[in-house]
C-alpha cells in the first residue's frame, strides 16, 4: 500500500492491518510519500485497515480491504475494471463541447467513481498515468526539449531523489495522479501498468531522436514516479522472479514491469509493459524480453486456471500508424489511409513476429477463449481476430479489446493527432464488434466458470452533459463462452 501526504510527515506513520501494526517505509527524501508491506495475510478475508501517526493519532477514516482467494480455490465470480490514459495536466471544462486540454482531474475522478459504483473486485490502470514528455517529437524542433522539459529544468546528469529533480518530478507527476484517484480506490486493488508516457517520453522515432529504449535519466524518472505514486507488482508463484526489473528486497519480491492478477483458479491476467525491454534488432527485435515472452507463452498454454487474459500496454488488433506499435502500417498523407506500401522508419520486423508467437499460444489451447485487453490507444473497441499473418485463429477467434481512455484531451485522440483513427492493420483479419470510438470510458469484465461477460461504457464530452457520467450504463455487452 502506498500513500501520499499533502505535507511531509515528521515521524514514521503506521498502518494497522487487523491486529497487526506496520511501520511505514519512506519512498522519497522529504517524508511526503510512504509505503507499507504486509505479510502473512489470510486469503479471501476482509481486513480492517487504519492509518495512524507514530503516536497513534488517526490520519484518515479506517477502511476495509479484502485479500484475493488462494490460487487453488475455485471462486465463482470476479469483476475487473479496465481503463487507460488517465493522466494529463488538468484542463478546463465549461460544459458540453467546451473544453481545453486534458479532462480536469475531478471529471476523471467522477468517471472512475461511476466505474466503482459497479463494485469491481480489482482495477487495471493500463498505462499513461501521466503526460510530461521531455522532448518534442514533431515539427522543426523534433528532438529538442519540450516546453514541459524546459519548465522542469531537470539536471540530466544528476540523481532524481534528494535533488531539485525530486521537487520537479513531484510538481509534474503529482497533480496528474493524486487527485484522479484520491482515496476512492483504497478498498479496490489497482494494478498499474506503465507505458511510453510513464517513461516521460512519447514512443517516437526520427533521424533526430529515437525515444526508446528509454535513456537512463528518463528511466530513473519512470522508476521514481512508480516508487512514489503507484505500487509495483507483488510476486506470483507462477511468474519467475528473475524476469527483468524484478527485485527481492525487505519489502518483498517485486516487479516493476511484469505482473499478475491471479484470482484462484478462475482467472489470471498477465500484465506487461512493452516499452521497458523494447529492442531495435530488426528481425530478432522484441517488445518484451525473451524470458518474459516465455512466461507469457507458458501461462497462456497452462491448464491450471480457467481464464487467461493478456493485458499489454500496447494494443493488439488496431493501429494508428504510430512508430512504437506491433504493426508496420503508416499513414499515407496523400490518401489519408494507413498502408504497408510505405516503409515505417525505425519500425522493427521482430515486434510483429513476437506478436504472432503470442497469438499462436492462444490458438493452441483447446479449452479456452482467448482475450486481450490493451491500453495506450485512446479509444473504446472490441474485435475478434480471425487471422494474424500465417496464424489461423478462425476456429477459436481471439477477442481483443480497447479498454477506454479516462483523461484524453480532444487533440490526443488518434484521428486528431495522427490524422487517422484506430484501424485494423493489414497483417490481421479482424471482425469489429465495436469499431474504435474516440470517447472517454472504461470496460468492466465479469469472469465466471463457463464464460466471460464484457461491458463497455462511454461518455462523449462534446455532446453529453457532465451529470450523464453518473447515469452511465453499458452501451455494449457481449459474452465469451469458454467453448468459443
């Protein structure tokens, strides 16, 4: 559990978990950010939690939190909330169709509170928790410091914590994260996956700058942002501890980039950041490290859990012509259409080969409906992948989902920033049930022993009043049977 205080705490705060009291571990150097690590908790049990000062004074109202069932249990139901792109510096909203910049933090919080009203057991926040790219990636100044980069005035040769860089990081990241979540999720575990903007850059490449693999200083900013504001992934017995960016410390076995949401034998959601281990090796290039891929393949083919879901930070099934995608499609400015007839500079063939290996693993399981729920792309959508390259999925189509963005500014939707909306790439055959919609929204997924029920929600800031958020109901519902 991580907590941020409005003011520095002079003495170590404590967390009461049932009858146990834990001392906090300071995550920054000023005493504003703390974390607690509890062990030996019983599965499938509700605990009463209380945050208190070193002297025992209550720091907030107590709350309840329930642990997940043991991995050998057989729960009958699990509901997970999925969303993406909740970051951004608060803009303005003056009513229907009148807004500038990212949605204000209070409106993003309102969207999430509506999602919480459906009582999910957990949430997956898939990437782009903040936007503060340090370099420009378009126009004549491509590769130069961005306005945000100049404003932060980072010392790229210095450490992050204990320097002016720490103050600048908090000033940039804190207002994009803290008010969006507040304390609303303290009884609902949230799994945060990092994506490109969480590494303080956009996934862009040109003759002047290639933003990934991420340079060392931005990597330290990304790691520190995670350390301060959102938890790393806890260990899972089915996930090797030797995967990249995994550590064993006094605070437990943690992974920064690759996680598991395991709920008994009912469901296992594989969470992975495709940016951290991205390589530029042509036909052998990968988005995720080879050992991570092996873990993903093994778990996808496993038989000890009913539903296995992939939650990558980069979407399978659609392209917006961006550089850092699985697919080679790029926008033809003359036709306004995506094409593979034009080479996409700096794109790597190996990324697509890895994509097809992952899809093949779904095709090989005889008793499971394949499901991928992605982040990054600013849209809501559902499709059934029938083929990818030489991999035939027609017998058991792979359902792929765009979970829906929470904070996207009008200029950030693909059709505006890139001149084309999210589109199925040439490499695959995709039957779209919900063609990508550029609205704010989220996805709720119910996992049951014999099926998955998927519901999608949307709110259009251009045509709907603000209070419509509080009445949102699913605009699309579908069931995926295990036998599909």
